[in-house]
């Protein structure tokens, strides 16, 4: 009688196949425990979450994008002695398919406005900030002031503060930024591309988080 009942309750081939498919899909999906463990590594959770899909210029430039909530995509903080290099960087970023909007102090500051006001407004109205840290930057009190404003605006950084070192020893790297990875400018073309890719990631991350906050 026992074997007869088991025969009657034997699952159909289709149901066996579907259960195997469910098992395969479950095994291919990361478990919640592994996701939690990966998020415990500094800087890993955000990087993995933003790499799930390719970032397109059209996604960043869409009219409904959170990008347009601020006047600028990136604020370049630099010393006046590095202006020529910064102008090249700005020209490169503004010439990208995303047409990044850069704040360049000598070009975009309002004539007659106070320096403090302009620096604070530039930080608050930009999604991210490139700190071009050179010997001139380290000597310039206004550069340090703007750096502190950027850190105050985004205390946990979240990829928005982008330090770029040029002709500065590691020991002279500002202690306020030592919890952040930096780009070391050796070959200018490679460094410009790194900066561009980091700004893209910042723009995409800002869009994602604003979408989540809005319940999308």
C-alpha cells in the first residue's frame, strides 16, 4: 500500500523541471548574508551597486535627471598658478558626450561678489568637487577654505570629493582627505579620463539615490 501511495503522489516531470529551475536561480542569486558581508567593506557596496548597469550619457543628461537640481556638475578647486592645467581639464570635461557643466572661478564667478560667497555657492551648487592638490594648492588659504566647505557639504564623501595629486609627496597629502582615495596625475590624458569617469559615477550615484528618496 505504501509504494502504491508513493506512485500516486510522484511529481510530474514538468514540476520536477520547474523546481530544478527555481533551485538554479536561487543558487545563482547572492544570499542576503553575502550581500551584508560585502557591504561591510568600505567603498565596496556603493561601487558594486552602481556597476549593475552601464552608464550612458543619455541617462545622465535626461531632462528628468537629478543632475539638473544643481547648477554645476563639478566644481574645480585649484590654485591660480595651476590655471592653465585646469583650463585644459575643464575643456576636456565640457567636451565630453555628457557636456559636463564645470565651475571655473575666474570664468564663472560673479563680478563684484565676495570671494567667500562665490566659493560657498560653487560648492553648494555642484554635485562633486575636484581638488587639484599641488604645491600651489597647499599654499593657498582659499583652496583650503573651499576644501573644508566641500567636506562640510558631504561629510561622508560618497565619491563627491575627488582629490587629484600633482607634484605633491604622499606625506604632504592634506590630512583632512586621508580617508579618501586620490588620483595621482602622472600622464595628463590618463588622469583626465580618470577624473571624467569618477564624475560620471558621481552623477549616476546622485541620480540613483535621489530616485530612491523619491520612492521610485
